[in-house]
């Protein structure tokens, strides 16, 4: 026990001994110099990292931009079809000639139901949109708004617009597939609602007669 | 932003000037090697720079730097534990032979410090070297102040025991030295070197 007491250090003695090791005279300068070099290296690395990140972002932005620019080419044909369809509707806007003597009979012959009585058929004719045959039916609503239906049969999928609705000029448009193999582009004025057009097309293409599929195909064409 | 960076660098230069000595001594007592101590301090300042945004209160910068340094020291222990077994004679910055009484006591203390656990050494340095209060130590170690007091008490007891063990060894060494006059004091020190297997690692010791 006596030995322990002899060897015990007071707080002051301990502090004095612990503080005794000398500090190398060049330590501070060395630390500051190395610290400065470490920071410079770190900043250089950081700027390289920023540069690489910037490059990656730039490449990504360019890829996205290219995709956005190029994407219309993938839908060029459908856009072209829509443009031609719209131009056709505009071209025949004032056209009212009786291309068919009895529009109702013409519709029925094509296995298309006439519109409800409140609606009138202003135009019904065969036409050509680009290289595709179509039927153009213009229907006048009770509110005196026009709905133009362009009816295609066996239209290639790749020609169809990517979207199923949109606006062209002052006209809204929707696309519908009321029957297998039948594709309809409907242009309508702002006084007509989208659901009204859908209902109209649904009614007109509702199967009321029990026809064989081959007959249906022939008639629609 | 560049002016902030410049201000931060100036701030760190000031902190190096102000605290490097205390941090170096801490690392030296913990590692017993001046080169390792220097590396630890250097790395601690750099790590502190990288995480400088984590310093919430500049008044507590020393505690913050000390915490980072301790982490560096323990990392150093881990690396050494995987590679080497060192001896107390690795004290490259402590005098190999005592030229005066103070140096003799310091050498004894150095040897005794190596005999106690790293955790005990750590807390003795915080209190005995840096003069941190129980509350400050509790913040650094993230333990209650009461635990600091009891741990420090145990650490001091362990150090006293180690110093007492060193006393008879020293006497035996002196006896041996006088009987073998051709043996140099340096080799004497070497022959009495106690091998400390660092593979036990700091985390196995009481902290």
C-alpha cells in the first residue's frame, strides 16, 4: 500500500508529465503545409467530379433532347394522316352535294345505323385520305354543330395517331374503334361534347342486324 | 463561395496553430509514436475540414477536433492490430534514457500508460492533459457525467497500479545495469521492453 501511495501522481504532477513531450518545432508548419495541399487536392478532385457530373448531365440532356426531337418521326405517319384528314374535312366543309341519293340507305348498306332523328346527315360520301379509302359522314347536331366522321376500315396500326384525342385548328378530334377493323376519326366543333360524339358513334355502329362477319366487312368497305 | 472557403481555411490555420500541440500530445500518448501521432493529427484536421459543417458551436472546437482525432487514433489501432505487434520501445519521441528525474518519471508514465487500456488512457488524457471537465468529457464520450467520474477513477487506479508495477522492474533493471557495466542503457531498456499485443484492439478495452 505504501508503494502505491509513493507511485501515485497528483493531478498537477500528472498534467505536468503528460504535457512534457516536446512538440517538434516544425510540426505546425508541416501540418499547415500538408493541410493546404490536401485541401487543394480535394478541390481539384471536386472540380473534376463536378466536370464529370456536368458532362454526364449534358449527355443525358442531349439524349433526352434527341429522343424528344426524333420522337415525332416515329409518329410522323399518324400526324400526317391527321393533317390530311383535317385538311379533307376543311376542304369539304362547304360541300353539301348529294353524292348519294338516299343517305340513310347508303348508311344502312354499309351496316352503319343512321344517327338519331334529331341529327341530320349533311354529307355522306366515299373519299380518299392519302392512300386510304374512307367514308366521310358529316352530321349536323340539333344545336347546329357539325360532327365530321372519317371512317376507315383495315387502317394499319402504324398510321394511327399515338393519342386518341386532341385539337386541330378550331376543331376537337377523337379516334374511336367502334367495331373490329373499323377506325373512326371524329372532328367536332366546340359546341359538341366529347361524350356526345362517342355516344353518337357508338349508336351508329351498334350491331342491330345479325350479319355474318364477311357481310359486315364488305359493307363497311 | 470562394470567400467562405478562404475564411474557412484561415479559420483552420488558426485552429492548427492553437490546438495542434494538445492534439499531437494526445495522439503521442495514445500511440507512443511521433510519426503516427503526426499522421493522426494531420488526418484529423483534414477530416475536420471535410466535415466542418458539422461543427455547431465554434466555442467547442477543441472537443470537436479531439473527437475526430480520437477516431483517427482508434482507426490507427485497428490497422496496427491487424498487422503488427509493437513494444513500448516504439516510443520514438520519448527519451530512451532518463537524463533527469522528470524525464525518468515521464518514461515511467509512458510505460505505465501503455499497460492500461486505451479507454483508460483516453480518459486520463482528456482530464489530465487537456483539463476537460467531467461534463465536457461526457459530451465527447457521449456518456453520463457520473459514468465519466467512475471511469476516470478506475482509470487512475489502473494507472497507479501500472506505475507501482513499474517501480520494482526499474529497481531490478538498475541492479542488473550496475552488475553488467558493458551493457548500454538503451539495450537495457530494450531488454525490459514489454510486448504489447495490439491485436486485442482498443474496442476490447474498457473505454
